[in-house]
C-alpha cells in the first residue's frame, strides 16, 4: 500500500528560522543516530520516520557513521525514501555529516577536503539522493587548517551536493572563526549542532552568544541526555531496549548514578506539576532560548515521537520553574 502523509501535518508543528538564513526547521527534528542501523528492525525504523513526517517533522538528520554498522542508517533511510518519501523530497530537509572515522587509511576521518567530499559522495549513494539540504563538518579537526575544511564546505555547496553548510561540536571560538570564513567565501554557515541538555550545559559558556552574534542557528542534539531525562530510568533499573542496555549505545550503565536519578526524580515531579512528561519539559527547556532553532530527538518507538511533538503545547516557563530546575541540577 502506497504511503500517503497526513494532510494536516503542517497545522500544529512550529517552524523556526535558522539564524539569519531563509531556511526554517521544525521545532522538533528527528535524528537517525540510533535505531535506524543494520542491527535494527526496518519496519520500526520506517514507522518512526513516516510518523514523524505525519506530525510535521520535515527535518531528518543523519551522518556518514550512523548505524551500526557505520553507513547503515543512511542505507535504511535510502530505502524509506525510495519506498515512501521520494514524492515528498521537496518538503524534506535531509542533513548528513562527516568528521568521524569511516574507512581505513589517512583519508577516512577528520576534516580534509578529500575526506569530506568523498564521504558525502558515498552518503548520497547510500541514500539515493542527488543532494542533501544541510551538510555538516561533524567535529573540529586539530590538524587540518580550518581554511581547508571551510573551503571544502563551500565547494560542496557550490557543486550542488548540498544546499546549506553547517558545523557540529565546535567550541565558541572555532565556531566564530568558521562562520566568518564561510561568510567571506560566500557560503554562510546557517546552523551549528551541539550537544545540549539540562545535564550538559557547555553551550551556555559563550557558544550560544557567539551563534546569535554570527547569525547562525542552533539545533541541539541529545536534549534528553541520551534518555536520562525521560521516564525510562525512574524505576532505578535499566529497561531492555534502552540505550544504556545496548552494547553500542553511548549511554553507559555507569552514567546512571544515584545522584543523577535523584535529580531526575525531582525534575519529573516538576514536569508533572506542569502537566507534562519529563521528556517534554526537558525539550521545552532547551527550546526556550531565542536562538534555538530546533531540538533533535532520537526515538526507539513511534510513541516517543508523539510525546516529543506534544512538547509544543506548553513551551513557556515561569521564573520560579526555571529557578527550581537550576536548583535541582546544581545539587550534589
């Protein structure tokens, strides 16, 4: 049966402009970092992508190394595109990245022009696409000159492989430098993708201010702290299927400390008083920033996507609620 998207998909989603660019992204975007690889169930991956689009999530975020194995998330997404979404290509913002290890030898990692262009060519083949909407350099390269990496992003856009350029995991000083270089080249940096959550606050130390000044949007990944800021771990155990239960997951059981769980319990009580789930409150907290274009969620089942989009019903915080969150997060 051919997939037909929900006709009302654009009625309840919010779309925010990315920095000073003309591009708008949904306030909630879907990342394919986990649960879309070759080790995962295709039918579930497909169901999540299609449900996301039905809810107005037009932005789907990938990277060359997403899986496992690396590359397989793009292959999975390529199958979904071919089967269901190709008629709606112009309604979608598809992004990919390069910057982590993909193949052996000196040309399969970091930030050289050789690696970035080769990697994107491979990504496009895996996804069955002619171009991506956003292409990111995934992490700063301490050895390759920043000029070369930015020139590669400029070339990628000018060659038609991508419509926009972005960066990820860059600290404030490097982000400023990269944005200025790209602007001088004529291919502005429109977005930065850093990790940010109640438990990971590094972007508040200069990066958010730098992005605002440079006119660069921000899309936060891991806004739920790899699932810690949800109801998954409130019982104290590690549920089957959660990120902490998987050998290839980035959230390790050792990260789920009594201290963190105590904070999660208190934050959950506050979320209940707001008539939200903990995940919804955590996403709203990230989205409260003026320059926050989108939050990038992960999901292992369709219901989590529904819950995340439900965040948009209640985005405001009182000063008292924000103070309570600060007090809870600072407790030792």
